[in-house]
């Protein structure tokens, strides 16, 4: 299991692209993994034949766990597991020499994984993610039944423990309270029903079907809940006349597609205008860090990208967006969105964001209240462009009703740092930039 970022301690196998006995080339996709930060494809470290798959689809294992072995000849038998007393490094070297395989030092992490299991039933080590969840819920990880290697407590184990009520010792106490007076059978109906156990929760009713939460979905759920518990969310909205942008986009569309193969989307215009506006409102592009306010001279824009028919969401980041013109912004957005959908993002692509834009307007929605991506201070929501009657004022000051291309834009912000007046001025200036878009803004 590769290390997919400093804070990532485990990953889930979502798909094996090759099976035992199949030929594979170096750098060809061997499997797909999912972490709480990113879904990605893992290339084969060497050419050969997949001789053994040690971790099956759906299993979650720690970083450094050996996932598979690659042999040198088609139809080669899987190598016999080494004797417990033998040294893993020597066994791996012998297997590599026999099979003609380049083994990238994968067996080494296997030894540390076995040591905790021998000493304390595998619970002497818990990942930082598990430790943090346990701390937040006041749970001792040693009381949680572990299903990982050597009884190690995984993220899935502790989440199931919490869903079940998080009371390992409750069965011993509950009978003692109920035992003295033999209660009649109907009495439980009067008491409030306890939360269902994990086994009860997994039993589907008529017409229902179940599917397990992916590592990404768990990460999203945890991140969104933590954001609501951390920030004081407030949303302000403004209407923007996008008619000038619509006209300019139609003009540039053919030119950009012919010369660069790029479609200048409305999102590129908004991102460019938002970046310029953020430079004048550093707190909106900042964050609270303890008792300090962090402001920045750069803008790293995150873009919410939907994956797998709504079953996944990831926010890749365009770094130093303030250095990009309209064409550069359109290229960067198109490239990072494609890499996200092709599962070619790296952990570095999804960290470091200072401000996020979400664009559900492509599906026709006209308003929303997005959740802030921690530890950022705000998130911008862009919505459907709709032609509506609108009052305009001509150069002589006379009012008239015209058909205009209107868009609602929302700013959800952390009221601990950003006040309503500041958010209102930010939205006002952003609207002015979009409504007065000119040649110099390309």
C-alpha cells in the first residue's frame, strides 16, 4: 500500500485491474485504491505475471502492507509463504531472485505489522485517523474489536463501534439494572428504542439494497460534519447580470477551441474574477489558525468535481491562480477536472486550497448553501444562468425592462472571521467585475 500523503495512514482496495496469472507491464495500472483524500490508480512497479494477490477488493489495510506479488513467468505458482522464524528481507530477496522480479522493498513493512499483533493483539498501534476519531468520541481504542491485520483497529472498526452506541461494557451493566425486578415482556415497548446495532443496521428491509461506504464517502462525511462543528456558517447571495460574459464567451469560444482545443466555460470567467476580487479581500482568502488570522499573497483555488454519478466528490486545487489569465484558468480547470475523473490525481493536487468554488448550476439549480472546506474561510457557489426580465438604466438615467442572462452567486463564509458586511462588499465587487468584463480581463 503506497503512502498517499503525509496524513494518510491506510487505504482501501477498490478494484484489481489484473488477476492472478495475467501478464502486466511496468507502469501499467495494477489496481485502484481509495483513501479519505483521493481515489487513484496504482501502477505496477515491474513487468511480469501477477503471481499472488494478498489483499482483496474492499479490504482496508495500513500503508506499507504488501498487496500482491509479481513473478517472472506466466503460469508460475505463487511463492510459498516464509516460515514465521525466517527473516522477511531474506525471503523476499530469495523470491525475487527465483522469479526474476524487481521487488521494491515491499516486504519490509510486513514485519512491523506483525509485531504489534504478537505483543498486544495488534492494538498497540492505531493510525492517526483512528486515534483522532477515538479522541473526539472519548473512546479507548483498546476496547474496540479490531478486524485489521493482527487485530489492528481500523477506521471502519471504530466507526462501526460508534454507530453501535460505543458501549463495549454495556451488556454487563444493563442486565444488572434490569435483573432484580423481573419486568413483564411488554415493558420494552414503552422505553425509547436504542440505536440499532451494526448488524441490525446492515439488515435491509423489503425493497431496500445495501452498499458499503467507500473510503472517499467516509472521508467526505467526516470532513463535512467537522466543518459544520467548526465554522459558524452564514450564506449571502447576489444576482449577477452575466449578459456581457455570455457575449464575450461566444466570441472567444471558436477562437479558443480552434487555437488551443479549450472551451472557455462560465466557470473560468467567474474563477478569474473571483481571484482578482480575493486579492482585495484577504480575510475571505484567509483562515483562523488558533488565535491568529492567516492572510496570503496568493490564491489557491479549489474546484468541487463530481465523481461516479454523484457517489464521490473531490476538490482538486489550482495553485497560484492569481498568475493565470482567462485562457490559463480555462486550461487549468479543464486539466484538473479531467485528471480527477480519470483518477490520476495525487495527494498534492487536493491540498493547499485557500478558497473553493462549487458549480451546481450546470444542473439547473439556482441557489444553495455549500459547506466550507476546512480550514478555509469561505466557499463560492455558482448557479444556473437563466434569462429573466430585468430593470436596466440607460446612459440618460431612464429605466427600462430588458431580457438579461442572470445568475445567482452565493458566498458561504465563516462568521468567526468574515462578517456580513465584508461578505456583501466581496459579492458586490465580484458582480461589478463580471458585469463590466472587458478586453483587458482576458
